[in-house]
C-alpha cells in the first residue's frame, strides 16, 4: 500500500521535472541537490523561481541556491520566504545596509568565498531568525559587534580565513566572540596583522592588546595620523568624537561636514545642539540614530546622497527646530517619518528629485497639519507631466474636485507639542479614509503611529 502510494507520487511528480529551470552554471551549483526536490508545492515554487537561482524544498524548508553565479548583490525578485540562502562563491564585495532584510525567515546565510571586505552596520537588519552565518574566505579586516546585534539567534558564525586586522576597531567584536556563551561564533579566525599579533586566534586574543598599540589612531580628532596606518579598510561606523570637530561655544556643535562619511557616526554626543553632517556620502538614515541627541535643535544633512529615511530615523528629536535635507536624492518620505518632530519650524527640501505620485502625499498631509513649519524646495522632478510643479499643486489636482482641504485649515498650529501625535495621525487617517480616491494603500491607513516610542523616551 505504501509502496503503491510512493510509486504513484513519483509518477505524478515526474512531468514537473523539465520545468525546473537551471542557472547558467547550474551543473556545479546543484551538486547534491538534484533530484532531492520532492513535494507538492514544487511546481508553484518553480514558477516563481528566478532565472539565475535554483529554489528547492528539503525537509519542509525552502532553499535558494545562488552559488557560483558572479553575483555582486541580492536581487529584489528573489522569493522572500526562503529559509536558507546560498551565495557562496560569488563576487559580493560589500554587504549593504538592509541587504537581506526582505528575507525575514532566513535561518542560514552562506556568503563564504566572496570578496567581502565591508559589512555595513545594518547589513543583517531584520534577520531575527538567523542561526547560521558563514563569512569565511572573504576579505574582512574589521567589523564591530554592532553588525551582529540584529541577530539574536545567531549560534554559528564562521569568519576564518579573513585578513583580520587586530586593532582597536576590532575590540567590540573580539570581546563578543569571547563570551563563554558564544562557543560557536568565530572559531579558527586569526589576526593577519599587525605583525605582533599575526596568527593569533580572535577567540584567544588578549583584548587589551588590541587597543594598546593604536591609541593615536582612534582617540585624536585633530591632526594628521603621524604615519600611523589607519586600518586601510572599512570605516565601519566612524566614531563621531574621533572623526568630527566638537565645539562647546557659542552652542554645542558637532561638525562632521565633508568627512566622507557613509553612515551617521556611532557615538553622537548627547548634549549637542547643532549637528552639521552636510557634504558627506550618507545614503540611508536608519532608525534611532539620534535617539540620544535629545537637545538637538539643528540638524544639517544637506549635500549627502540620501535616498531613504527609515520611519523612526528621527525618533528622539523632540526639540529639533531646523532640518536641512537639501541637495540629496530623496523621492518621497515614508509614512510616519516626520511624526517625531514636534517642534520643527524649518524644513529645507530643495534640490531633491521629488516624485509626484501618491507616495508624496504623506509629506503634504504632514505639512498641512503642521502649518507652523516653514518649508522650501518642494518641487516635482518627475514624472515628466508634473516636472517643475509645486508638489502641493500636484496633490491638489490629484484630489481633484473634492474640496476637503478646508478640513485641515481648522487645525491649529499643530506645533503645540503637547498634542499627541495619535490625534494628528487619526486626523490624517480620517482624511485619507474619507478621501474620494482612497489613494493611500490599505496598510498605511492601518498603521499605528509611533507614539509609543516617544512616550517611552520622555
Ligand atoms: C563645519 O566645518 C566646515 C569646514 O569643514 C565649515 O565650512 C562649516 O561652516 C562648519 N559648520 C558649522 C555649522 O559651523
Ligand atoms: C547646511 O550645510 C550647508 C553646506 O555645508 C550650508 O550651505 C547650509 O547653509 C547649512 N544649512 C543650515 C540650515 O545651516
Ligand atoms: C550638492 O551636493 C554635491 C555632492 O553631493 C556637491 O558637489 C554640490 O556642491 C552640492 N550643491 C550645493 C548647492 O550645495
């Protein structure tokens, strides 16, 4: 009886086999996987399979095998519900922030034998289920513990055969690897430099030696490095106090302008009132960078390469009065981004490629509800038909004949600060819900405002 069932199943499944797409170099990549795919879901899975990679199910878990494919990054169209992502032997050089965050179910990530020399701090954001991370045989010289913080379940970490540069910047990672509970994290990894530590295992290293040798490199903001070789790689997360100038008079100012920063520095002093981060190369603002900068009144992010701002990026900036985002690459604001800015007065937005489609509506709603905010530079750059229009005018035409704008004019300054954001959010939601076009997608309307974070703060 059982045998019969099995034979029947095999017969049924066989016709599906030819549909199994294979990547260009699938011969090597499929070693050991061929023929193991069995199960009902397969035909469906195969259909949404990407061209390059091979997706299969084994023991109820989904694998995406993209090994040996000359890849330099992950692709947006890969299935998001996979448990295991195999990327060994590709050409990845940098692990970017949020690179894997769409794969929320991921349990293992195999990145061995690439050319990875840099891991951005948010590279593993969102991988809360990840237990196994393989980074051996790459070009990593340094990394901080912070990189691993988004991985609460990590139990296996392989980082051997990387040219670890055992200097102060590695301290937090080494300390973390040496915790007794981290038995399977970082085994066999060794220092490649400096000469004095060469060959020593990270697991066994005397952490104090790491920072002993290179105080000058780390501690001094001013002056050249006196020939001290900075770790030539990765400024993983540059530290504000070493990279930037701080002034206490006339007002506490942190000036990180023109420092070639790719990220917001890590140890922002908490008592700073003005922060100049202009003229750097920051692309994304991740949540809660400024959480401790509670006194900040002016934040200058102009002339960076900002493309996206996470929803809670401005969390904690309760007293921010002026925000300069001019000369960046912003297309729109994500829903909720501005909710933390109770006291904002001035918002500079010029020189960004604002796209006039429904994504821009949140910004306009927020501005309507905060008439005390003086803003500049909100001009559509795309699509062609609205190019050069004021964004408000575009939104008006979008809303068309329905004169519901009057509703917002009753709202007071909106800058009272003590008015809860929840009220405002409800107004926004009420407005969008009653709108003729229902132009905000469903998930935006149902979104709970950020108020909890704010309350916890204060
Ligand atoms: C920060 O320093 C730059 C020079 O590096 C200077 O041009 C700029 O005005 C300074 N910013 C502030 C707010 O003082
Ligand atoms: C921000 O910095 C840019 C360039 O460094 C400067 O031109 C601009 O005036 C600053 N914005 C504010 C609000 O201080
Ligand atoms: C805008 O930013 C670019 C670099 O991102 C810089 O070269 C240019 O001078 C900036 N323009 C203004 C007006 O500040």
